[in-house]
C-alpha cells in the first residue's frame, strides 16, 4: 500500500514546497527577544515516508540555519522527528516523538542544560492552518515541568 493513502503520510505530502515568513524567539516568557524573516523548503523524501524542512533565518542579525526531519512511524503509531540547527542544538541532534493533533502533530524531545543541570524538554507543534499557511511552534520545558514558548515560525507557501 503506498504511503500517500495513509492519513499521516498524506499530511506530510501537503507540506511539500517553498515557504517564507517570520521567525520569533523568546528567552523569557512573554518577552519577545527577536523576530526575523525566514525562508525554507519542505521536501518529501523516501517515497513519502519523511519530510525534510531546511530553513534559514537570523537571530540579532546573525545568520542561522536548521533542519527538521519528521515522519510517522507506522510500527509505533507516532510521529518521530529530529532537530539540528546552528543556534539551539550546537553540534547535537535532538530526537523527538509524539502524536497526531488536529491539522498536524506535536513531538517532545529534550536537550542538555548548558549549565550542566538536568535536561530541559522541547515540545514542537506543527500545524497546517490551510494549504498555504504553516505554523511551527516550540516550547521550552524546565526540569520542573514549566512550559514556555521559545520559537514560532509563521510560514506562507510560495506560489509557483
């Protein structure tokens, strides 16, 4: 059975294309630290099994690049994703798992505290508002479980 016929993989196929918009960053709750333009592309790879989102933006004028790879694991019935970027992850890869949500999915991963404390959580929500509008929001989760918005990409599909 081709993957396009299953709901999560059909969702992935809807994300294919070039995207542009804005990227916001918070270091503290309710205190927007930076906002910058963002451009990226979503490629559907391996016969529709995975999506690869490559993007470029900036933080305080310094160029930033990232890669978000995600797919739906039919063995475990959950979404899986990995994040690498030039700002948050340094030289690490964050692996995340999660579930389908209305018009998208959410995944949860963690990363080490640079001050060598307990790991922090990182929850990412992907929501396709309609065929041309995508929002990717990520939340930091303290070791005590407090959650706060960290990044938000508001994207519009580029018309051909």
